[in-house]
C-alpha cells in the first residue's frame, strides 16, 4: 500500500510540472479613452495694435501768491515794494501798515512786512511776519509759503556776507569818436560772482554817477538822467563765466553857441561805479581816482584804488552806435 501511494504522488507531481511549462495567453479588455471635443466656435478678432506717439503731459501750473482781495491794499503793497527797492524803508512801512489795516491776514502784506524788517535788520519782527505766512500753508499763501519756510529755515543773510562773493570787474570805457551829435561814451561794467552762495538778482543794483568837465575847469556831477541809457547784455542771469555785464551809454548832447558861451562847453570826465546788494555798498570803482573823494561812503574792500579801467579803441561787436540801447539778447543756453 505504501508503495502504491508513493507512485500516485509521483505521477501527480509530474503532471503538474508539465502543465506549468505550457504558455497561456490571457486577453484583457482595455477601455477606450473618451475624447471630448470643444465645440467649433470662431475666436473673436482682435483689433490691430497701432503704435501712437506718447501724449505729452500738461506742464504743471506754477503756484502763484494768491491775489490781494482789496484793491486799495494791493496798490499800497505795490507802492511799498517800490519804496523798499528805492531804499525808503520808512515810507514802505507806512504803506504796509495801511495795507495791513485793509487786509490783516493777506500773505503778500505779511511777507512784504517781513522783507522790509529784514532789510532794516530787525530780524525778530521779520521772523514773526514770515511765521504768519508759513502758518497759512501752501493753500493759503501759495508760493510765498515756500519762500517764508526758506527764510525761517536758512536764517537771514546780511549784505556784508556778500563781500568776496559779489564784486565789480574791470570797467571797460569806449569814447565813441563817430558820435555825430555831441559826445558818446559806452561803459561795460562786469558784475562778478563767486562759485559759492546764492544770489538774488532782484537785490543787485549798480549805481553809476557821471561827471563832466566844463571849459571853465569845473568838475560837475551829471544831473540830467535822460543822457544815460542802460541795458544788461543778457537776461536772465546765468553767471556763465562767473559774470554778467551791464552796458551803459552816456551821451552829452551838442550845445548851441549862446548856451556854450554862457555856461561853457561840457565834456565827459569820469564816473563812480558802485555795486550794491540789498541797498548796501559792496564795491566801488572811481575813475579818475580823484573822484573817490566824492563818494559818500565806500566799503573797506573797495577795489577803486587798485583796479583801473580798460580803455577800448573799438566798440563791442554787438553794439549798434545808431541805437542807444542794446537789443535784448536771447537767454544763454
């Protein structure tokens, strides 16, 4: 029995080995992918891209001081400003006090009061007026707000601070021999500025006093202002080369014989040139030098004793002898 059982087990094992060597092919069903198509719809047509030049932005409108509401106050402020520039501080204050009665809170009135007191050297009162303008803000004071803020921030500049920063250059003198009616002298007066410091052109003034010699030997100061015309060579100031030039034409008209017989003939003798900043004299040149004695006051830094004028033998190329005033030049670029 045992032998038979072993035999049956061996046959079963052999049969299983034979079946395992046969290759079986198993077929599986693979699901087909589902294709979802978008509906056929025409895409919108985009407009073509057109290149256009950039549109320039409008220039910003400059901030101006607000207009003075009261007409009388406006007139008084203008009169006070003219008096201040002329050096008449007493008259300027009287006008501004009247304007302050009309418009006590007007920024132009307060700012002009600050300028007058600053020019007089009363800095505490000037600061008080500038402070009132500053408190009004840009909406109330316009461009005067920034100016008042600068005054309070930077302090007050004394005219003496300009010594060494602003001076006269060598005056050039041309005695025109071709003048048909009388005598004509052309002066070119350089105003020189140092590289440092900010100069307010409105505070610069050049004073020229002409002197004549009569046939009787008298030296007389000119009193007829119509004989003198002036023109800055270039405006606005840009200080190219460190200087700006003032051209002055002095014409002595010819006299008739009776007048010349009674009063004597007149010829050009010389001049005294003074440079002022905020109505304070910074520099003086006198020619001939004896005219320096006729100057009421002169600063210690005056170059009148050391700098002699330059005498020219021909007119500047941009001067037309037939026209007493120079034509206005275009601003320098």
